[in-house]
C-alpha cells in the first residue's frame, strides 16, 4: 500500500483508490487546522492506518486502508473499498459507496455517486441536501463553497460560490476558485493557462488585484502566493514579503509556516519560518506540512514530491514518504 494514503484536511477520495489517493493526499486547506476533537492524528502502522493523540499515544487501532483528519467530529476512512465516517472512539457513524467523497466541513461533504455524474453535498445522515448538479464541488468554509457551475462532462469549467442552501451568491465566473479563510478567497481570472490569481471578499469584491501566478488561502494574516517563479507571502493590504527564495510555501498555522528552499531538487530543504521570516528548530525535512494544533506532520525521507494546482483546491503528493510528527519545539513525538 502506498504510504501516502493520508490527508490532514477535508479531502476528496475516489472509490477503489487506495493507491490513487496519493494524488489527492494533502490539500492546502490544512491552514485551517481541521483535526478535532482532542487533536487525533492519522498514522500508518504496518500498512494500516489508525490514530494517535498529541502525545503520540495510540487512540484508534491501525485497521484502515486509508485515514483522514477529523473534521466536524468525524474522520473519513477507507476499508475494503468502502468509505466510512468514524467518531473519535473509532465507531462508524456513516458508510457509503460514493464514487468520490470529501470530509465534512460545516456539516456538509461534497460527494459524487457515479463517475460521470455531478457533485453535490450530503449531510451527516448521508442525505443529499444540495443536489449533485455541479461539475466539481469543494468544501465549505465561512459559509461558502467553490463549485464549478458547468454541467458534468464539460471540457472546461466556470467557478462560482454557493451558500449552504445551494444558492449561487458570488457568480463570478472565475477560471479557478479556492476556499475562503479570514474573509478572503483566492480566485483565478483571465484564463486557466495564462490567467492570474487575486483575492475577493465574501461580497465578491476584489480586495487584492489579480497579479499572482498562483495563490493559496489566507491563514494567520498571510497567504502564500507565487510571483515571478518565487513563492512568498502577501498580507491583506496586498504587500508581499521581499527577498524570499522559496520553491513553495504553505500556509501559516500556530504562527509557523513550512517553506521549501529553492535547493535544486535536494531532499532536505523544507523548514519552518515564523511571522518575521526567521527559520525555526535548526533542522530541515524532506517535506513539511502546516501545524495542526500542537503537532505538524513531516517527512523524514521521500523519493520525490509533486503538486497539482487545479482550478479548485491544491494537492501535494510526496512520493514514498517516511512520516513523523513534530511538536512546537521541533522534537519528534511519533515516527514508525
């Protein structure tokens, strides 16, 4: 089984995809710190997945083929090609055979029943409360979700934002749209290939003009953005950090953000910076994720990494990672 069958935020998985799940392993929504309650963390033990607490103690036995972080009190797991939502004791609360399914966020989860069908949203009873009519659908945040309003099967998409009743409240259309955080959302305009990213507010008004090659959601007062083939951070006033040399930056959480130094493919170039840009812990990793409460997941080794920046959420997929968790002092509290 691929070691990358884990996601620490709400993340879509496809039926029968314990290996393919690696391609959607880590969504940029990690900035929001979704693990709950009591901060349980998915871990792999002998090619099965279970959960530990923040002290590294086993809480739920490793018996799943794939495991995702808790959100809205439930965690999405996969076993024997079926999906289940478990509570923090490991008891199954909801099961289904959706073709694709996300974790819950704000009481709803994006779901697709048939491979060629549309996406809609189910509640925690498994009932569609927003009909599956969208080409793509992403998680709710701050009462809004980005959806592709084109019909399923269309060759290209147009993104808008809906509320929890399914009504379009920010029509766009945008070529790409990501989740709201701190009142702002990154959106793409000007075409999927040659367009630029900026930020709108919940009224759909531009707050930071579209000028970035890529942009992730805000967290801790900053958003990672790509400008001139270099990643940096922008604040709400549109001001970017200067003199950065990062091949990639992830969102802040707990006052720290993981960044990858532009080291020409070296495998030990990820580290954490504080809000002043100072490197922390005095150690680097093969890969690093944002903190989620008291812990952050890091890869001690990988055979490479990749990312997919789509019109919706962003996925990051290190290859064959050896995972560990570190605490706020940078000490390893769990590893295989």
